[in-house]
C-alpha cells in the first residue's frame, strides 16, 4: 500500500480549521472527500499541523495510504480536480517510505503572520491579514521578540484548551519586519502550542503600540499564566508556510 506525501496550500477562511468536523467544513474533510472520489475508500489524510479556523497555508504537508498506486502527478491532478471549487490546491504529491509521518517526522515548522498597519480599510487583503490602524513601532516589536527566543515555558501564550503534554517549547526564530505599511512576523520551531503564534503576535502588537515594553513581555512570559497574555491576534493573518523533514 503506497504512502503519498502531499504538499498543500489553502485559504482557511471558508473552513473551521484543518481537522474534520461532524457537520462543519474542514480542510481535512475536503481532502478526504477528494481521495474517496479517486479511490472509492474512506481514508484518513494525516496533516503536519492542525491549523485553526481561518488560518491559511502555503506549505501544509499531509500523508495518506491508498491501495492503488497512481503516478504522483496523476494523483495530484486528480485530487485537484475533485477539490474544485474549494480554495485548496495540492502542489505536490510523492511516494514516500512507510516510515514517513507528516506530523511526527517533522523537525521544524515555519509560520508567517501578516499585519497591514493602515488607517484605511482592507480591500484586497481582507480575510488574509490583520489590519491594525494604530501606528506600530516594528523595531520595538523586533527587539522585544528576542525575549521569547529559546526554550521556555509558554503557558502564558498557550490556549486553555491546548492538549500538549508540556508547555515547554523551543522557539528558534521570531523576527518582525516592516515593508511599507505591511509588518510581517516570521517564526519557526519544531512545534508550537495551540494558539501560541497568535498569542505572541497579539502581545507584540501591544509592544508596537507602546502599551507594553519589552520588560512587560518578559514578565508575561515569566508569569506562566494565560491571564497575563496580551490580546490574541485574529486567524486572518496567519500562514503555515513550510514544514521541514
């Protein structure tokens, strides 16, 4: 039974996250329906990460085992045909060893968060970025972000319903970059807690607005208390960009 690795991009706006829902649309559910249309079987598509409702992906990775072997290009094209009109695209399909696991074989995940720092309403970017109308100091945000690098207990930046066994994570990258009115936050780690990225982004925005200092961010981290977190950024601006293996 061949195992296929799929690289996928999607607009998360119409979906209630990656994970299959009983009655609500999900990315995983749409992919599994496409696989069934090709194979006639109900098969599980395993993802590298369970993106939340409204979160997008440019490089989500999944794997699926099917009875019949298709040429990878044909399998990719067949899935894309059955995925229409969902805003989901299978970019690549390849046959991989049975030892490959989309989730557990991953060694690093890369996310990007887009903020449009403007007084004007969004037009083309609506649903795909967070509009923050108040002027943000991106340099202050970047300097404060250094405080979160490394291994820490990230309880403060962890959703109360997070199911991870430990709140400790090692953050390898957290950069804040400005290009005109757009601020991009780039982060990477082996894995993240539920809502960790959005929680960090929201707290960094408080720094950018002058509401918090870098010391306030450090104090929030040290508190190990969800109540110490700043605001949680909306899902619109978050993208799973790449998964390393």
